[in-house]
C-alpha cells in the first residue's frame, strides 16, 4: 500500500524508492537490538506487542491516507516506525522457531518459517492489490491492520515460553 500511496501523492518513482528504503532502514538499526530483546524477554509477548503496534501504526496510516491532503513525511515516519516493530517481530519470530523445534532441528524450522513467510508475502501482496483496486488504499490499510490485530489476538492464547530470561 505504501508504494501505491506515495506514487499517487507524488506522481514520481523516486519517492517510492525512498519510502521503501525508509521502511527497510530499521532492520539495520533495530535488527541487532531486536535480537537482544528476543533473547532477554518472552518472545510470545514480543510478538504480541509488535503485532499490536503494527496494527495501530497501519490503522493510523489508513487514517492519514484517507485525509484529503497528505504530506510525504508522515508516510515516511509511519514506514520507519512500522519497520522498527517489524524488525523486532522478525527477531522474536526466529527465536520462537528455536523454542518450538529445538536446537537439533533449528535449520529445518527456520527453513519452514522462511517458506511460510514467503508464501504469506506472496498471498498478502496479491490480496492487497485486489483490495486496493476494490476498496482504495485507506481501507486496505485498515484490512492490513486487522490482520496484524488478529495475529496478536491469536498469540494471546499461546503459552509463554518457559525458557528463563537469562538465556
């Protein structure tokens, strides 16, 4: 949605590239601290918290997109903050794979996780394109926010990891 909204608002491809770069920069900045957080705190809790944050940030993006006049900087700020949460979420998700399958099967577990993420990305991208065409960008943001929220709600029923916080 981000790329489409930036293209609609600026009518230029360069800001689209900048928006995607701003969304990816947090992986360089918060990736390592996210790994530390995932090692020190309960991963299930981190997944829930980042899911709720991404839901809220994406809903705010939907509100901004529906506004008649929108500057580029709020979109870039939202992309950056969402990228920060996503980086922490990814570190916790990979750590959770270790918790679920153990060290002996970790490579296989990460392979399955990677495959599932690519399939979800493929289906999510196709679905998002259909939703943008039918509902517009603003309402599509709300649909994405609901999916993040559903993920956090689903994880609320998951049992917290039993490993110690000194790991």
